[in-house]
C-alpha cells in the first residue's frame, strides 16, 4: 500500500487560504486569466526556464480521492474551510486533472523584464477558481529556476566578455563556471532545479540532481561534465608531510580533469614547491587538465597570485591580444564563496596584471543557487482578465504605495517589435505573431522542448541593453539577493 504525503499532493501544494478562492469571485464568474512576469530587478532581462519540469512532475499527474481525503484532514486542521464537494466534482468531471490552459514563451528565451512570460486560464467555467488556486505552486516553479538561469546567463556574459578582451578563445566561456552548490541549497529539489537551470548556460557541474533533472524533464543526454576533485578531509588525513604523495596519486588516476586542492595547509608553498617543483614533470606530462583549486584567502588577489606562481614554474605564452596564458594543461580554479561581483573582480584583476581570463576557471555554490529569492527579479502572478456572465472585463491591481506592483490589465500576447519583445493586448496581434505557445491543457502537455532546443534558445542574440549595464566597469557593485 502506498503511503501518501502532502508533498506530492497538488491539493496541499498551496497556501491554506487558497482553499477559500471558490467563493471570493463575483457571482456569474466563468473564466479567470492570470499571467506571470518579472517586474524588474537585478538585471534588465531574465531567461525563462523550468515550467516543463513542473508540468511533467505535477500537473500531468491526476489527483485522487485519497488526495482529497488527505487535504481535507490537513486544511480543516488549520481552521480554514475545505470544500470537499468541488474537488469531488472536479475529479468526476476531469479525472483528477486541472481544467486549465497554460501558454508560455519557449523555455530558454531571454526576455526583458516587465513582459509576460506565461499566461494561464481555466477551460471549464465551472472551475473558474483553479488558476488562482495553484498560483503558489506555479509561480514558485517558474521564479526559482528562471532566476538561477538568469543569473547564470549573466555570469556567462561576464566571463565571455573577459575572454573576448583577453583571450583568443572566447567560445570557451560555457566551460568556465562549475556548479558546486548542492550542499548550500535549502533542499534536494532546489539543487535539482537550480542546478539544472545553471546547465542551460554552462556544462560544468558537481550537482548530480541537476543532471538527473535535465535527463528526466528535458530528455538531456549529457548535460554536465565534471572531474576528480580533492577535498580537505582526504588531504588532512595524509598530513602536511603526505600532501605531495596524495597529489601524486591523484595525478596517477589520469582523469580528463583533476583538481589539486592546494590550501589545506599552506597554499603558496603547495603551489610553488609541491606542484611547481616536486610534481612539475608529472603535471607537464598529464594527459588532461590539472586545476589548482583555491579555497581561501582574498578571492580576487589570490587567484591572480596563483596564476603568476604557476607561470613561474610552467611558463606561459603571450596571445594575440598581448596577455599571458598558462600552458593548456594547467589552470587555476577559484571556488571560494564567489558572487557575481567577486567573479567579475577576479577577471578584472587578471586583466589588470596582463593575465588572460583563460587562466582561471571558477566554481560557485550558494552565490549561484541560494543567494536569490522571488524579489531578486520581483516575480509575480496576477489576474488580468475575468469573464462574468459571458462578458470579459480587464482587471489589474494599482496600489498607490508601490508603482512596481502595478499589474497588466487584459488578456496578453508577447510579440517582436523592431527586434525586441513587447507585451501587447491579445487582440492586437494574430495568433501567429503571439510568441506565447500553448504548452498544457486539461492534464495534457501539448508541447515539449528537448534540452538542445532550450540551449539553442538561450544562445540567441539579444539586444545589448539586456546586459551592457551589468558588464560596465563603471558599476561598482552587483548585488543579488
């Protein structure tokens, strides 16, 4: 016998008060439309991602009478009214599937803020309250992976920009930031969704749930790559006198990528005297890439210092842009508490010293997957139209205390005008011009995107204003959170 829990029950995947939505609308209400947008925030644009995972995991699976029983016990226990009959009717009329239609911009698309990305409406007038009921689950399913994907996309822009200025290989940008965030997020599902969102932009990750999610929800083949990394526990077990031997054993494994963690005891000594002297020949003959991983010190200065110490031992070449580059078999790897601002400072300092950005790979953890929230891009789902007794009415919120929270009125469409996205009233454009594509209706997923299609969308050329302010050197700080 299967034990049910509230975590897999759509009727409890909401706020308590949502169970009172059925009586809050005007008499005669038949349809309610709502939409999701980023109302502005950290960047001028966001990369839409994550909806398909929610559709496959939750909305394409019907609820059952056991779910109704469980929800009734839970909700009544909170002193909130639970209307059992409307759920029994919905189960009878629609087999446990929500009678809604969702249309959305194709995932992976980068859209400027203040534009509709998703619109939802009920398909059965008897259940006009459903779009509002599951707002909590739907909005969360969109804002978190979209926010991580957007941050990761901007980090890729920063790295690409640094490589473009100082390297002959800017196309390597997608390999230059690894996800180390699994231990720093609030849940396994966050690791899966956030880590998967990062993989839209970069192919390096240590977050196994991210690969699981990309394969499960987007049919990805090999979305992520990794290497063999040392950790402090194993190094400290050898002690300072055994550090060189432990690293020698790591190099003997001949993995395509191996990283040597050099700051368990004395980072400078390990880089200069162990890696640069005792292991020099073995590193030079290594058949893959050796990363020298930094995990303490001044993030900005120690990265460039490490590159220069490695150049003392292994030499360098000067590329066509006049910057020094380590031999291709060795790189520094900085992963100590990076944020978007400190990452940019790392590459700015390399450039200031005449060192190519190509010399330093990076890894991010909490700064990538955890140091964001719904207000990072001010995501909201708001009702925009209602049909009462056969007559449609545009609706919106207009709080006097916060203009940012003003919502859009009327059924919406997203189209391209002069090469950029624009939200317009639905009736102003033809269905062919509307970029919101129906993806879900009455329990059926109408269209799925393969992983490669998501990546292709994310790599499309976009107007420079989406990112140029963030890349500007005149901007002193970049805050996420």
